[in-house]
C-alpha cells in the first residue's frame, strides 16, 4: 500500500514548525529531510524516523518501512506539532 497524497500533505503540515523540511517521492512513499539530513519518511501512511541514540528517550515502537528494510521508529502522536519538532531535531542530532 502506497502513502496517500492527503496523508503526505497532512504530515508536512504537522512539521511546519520546522524550516527547511523537504520531501522527496520514492516508489510510492516519501523521504523526509531536515536541513538536508535524511531523518525518516512516510511509508504506508505511517511517519517513521531513523533509530538513533538521541531519540530513544521517546519510547517509540520499532516498525519496518518495507520488507527487508532496517527497523525505524513509528511516530504515533502526529497531532502534537511541538513533539514532532523535538523528535525531528533530536533524530538529526544523532545522525
């Protein structure tokens, strides 16, 4: 199942507290960058971020973006813009 355009637009709106967020399409899914750092993506209508030491404190569950891929953290509270901003910044610090 590919990510819907509506879900992608919703996630980008939720990330609008951050400047320099870019989104690139990849095979029906979307890669997310902050200040040119690839920190995660939108896969099957799920926001996933890379697993790094600096974001483990958020106790997010691990999920695979697609079969055979390394696990990533699922961001479940996508309605909390402040928390999303914090998670992205902390993830990028660890990359």
